[in-house]
C-alpha cells in the first residue's frame, strides 16, 4: 500500500517523481501580453499622434523596453502606456526642433482597411480633420483621457498612465467628453 506525501505543493506517491509546477516563462508571458495589447497600444498612439508609422515605432519600442527589462511589472499595461507616452513626448520634442527643416511625410495605408470610395474618403477625412482639430484644442490631460478611453483602457490603467486618482477618472472623463462636444459643435457652427 502506498503512502501519499505532500512535497513541494504537490501530492507525490512514494517511489514516483513529483512533476515540477510549471509557470510560464517570462518569454511566454511577454508574447501573450504582446499578442493581447500591441494593437490596442498602437491604435491609442496612432490617435494621439495622428501618424501611423510613429505610433507603430512607439508601441514597438515600449514592448522592446519591457522585454529588455526581463520581468513583468505589477501592472504591465500601465507600464507600457507610461513608457510609450514618454517616448511620444521625446519624439514630439525632437520633432518640434526639426520641424523648421524637415517635412513630415505621413504614411497612408499602414495597418489599415481597404480603401473607401472617393466620397467616403472625403467625408471621413473631413470628420478626422474636425476630430483632430478638436482634440488639438483641448488640454493635454483631457485629450489623453479621451484617447485612452476610446481604446478601451480601464479606469485603473488610465489613472496609472496619467498619474491620477482612479476615483477621479470618471468625473474627469465626463468633463473631457463635455469639453470635446462643445469644441466640436462650435467648430461645426463656424463658417
């Protein structure tokens, strides 16, 4: 009759080897995180910057830094957002210095859907232009709140990324939405 012993958190029969508990490696957890969040982070950065190529670069750089770190932080989504936003601010600073000398060429069609009809493209371009102009007229914090929420980030992640109290995110978001509507409608009424 065999006895059952508790060894290293698993039951083991006498004379058999305990199977080691398998925890996913850092690489496996990283790949899983990348698959789950890269496109969402990319879309947020694309909306924030208005430049698909820059957004792709920034999202990639955030994930590269996470991989180089070698371990996942307690809140990996918030960490990735913070790193990406810091990289975005650095890129904006560099660009503002170079803007006098270089023309920024925007890429069309990076990670996009098939091209719309000419009428649809014109209407969509007008709406994007109006939304971009409205966002540009808003304070930075309100703009980032709206863009993060539009990408589906949770209040907790938004609070961590923008260094806010999680309890205040809902109120600040409601104010940002009201401000966006007011600015957007005022721009629509202008000749």
